[in-house]
């Protein structure tokens, strides 16, 4: 009987915890918060892809000074925690230059700078992986350096870059949970608000709220992971 009572009490506690999701507009608020998270990630990714291509091409130049500067930027972005970068952008820039910068703008700025560095390194690796004989073959048939890049190098670079960039996008989406520390009302912040509002009436609300947030992140990243696998499988099949 004691074991049965414990099971019933546990089931009731879980049922009560998940009941908070049906109260008012809590579920819609969480979905809205997820959209803020995904929107910040998508905008940052879009800028990172464009700037990352340029940065990656810059990393392949033969100028030693440019290579050193690019390497310093890349290592700085990798070593510095994203939370510190967010604080520097949101609090440091606003005080140093007396500008008004929203949490969303600071987050996009930081994730774009970080994504540009990571994407640039992927582009550099993809460009350098193209065999030298591909360039020689292009020159042998009379193609200019620009034609060699756009018709031979760029398609191969893009083909190897797509699966790798999917992994970077997934990492950026997961890291956007840090934007709550600069005042962005995203899915984690909304979850905290729901938990706090029901702290007295439903003490176990955090179980349901954080489980749903976990599933939201999992679902978004899972879709990207499936897309990356499908692209990689298609490329292997074509190869």
C-alpha cells in the first residue's frame, strides 16, 4: 500500500506539473519564446554565412600579416566564452560609445562575430581541401583564375561545407539560450516567468516547463541533424 500510495502521489504531482502548460496562454508564450530564439539564430547564421565566406577566403591569402590577424580573431572568438562576449557587447559598448543597444541586437552582433569566425575556418578548410590538380586542370583548358574559382573550386567547397555548417547552426541555436542574461525574453526566460508565477500553487511546475523547453530545443536541433544526414548521404550517393 505504501508503495502504491507513493506511485499515485508521484503521478498526481507530474499531472499537476503539466497542468501549468494548459493554463492561460502559457503554451503559446513558450512557442513565442522559441521563435525569438530561432529568429536570433537564423539572422546570426545568415550574416555568419556571408561574412564567413569572405573571412574564409581572406584566411587563404598568402600575406603573412593578414593570416596572423585572422588567426588571432579566430582564436579570440573560440577562447572567449559567449556569455562574456554578450556582456561586453550589451553593457560595454553601450557605456563606451553611449549608444542604445537592445538585447536582441547585442545577441545578433555577438553570434554573428562568433559564427563568422567558425564559418570562416570551415570555408578555409574546404578551400584548402580542393586538390591542386583541380586548379592545374582549369588553367590547362584556358580558364581564368576567377572562372576556376566559380566553376571548379566553389562548387566543391559548397558541397563539403553544407553538412559542416549544419552542425554550426545547431550549436548556435543551443547557445542562444544565453541571451536571457542580457534581457532578451526568449523561451528560457518565459519558462522562468511561468514557473515563478505558479511557484505557490504548483511547486512542481518547473518539471513540466523545463521538459517542454528541452523538447523544443531537441526537436529543432533534431530536424537540422536529419537534414545534415540527408545531405551527406545524398552527396555520398552522388560521389
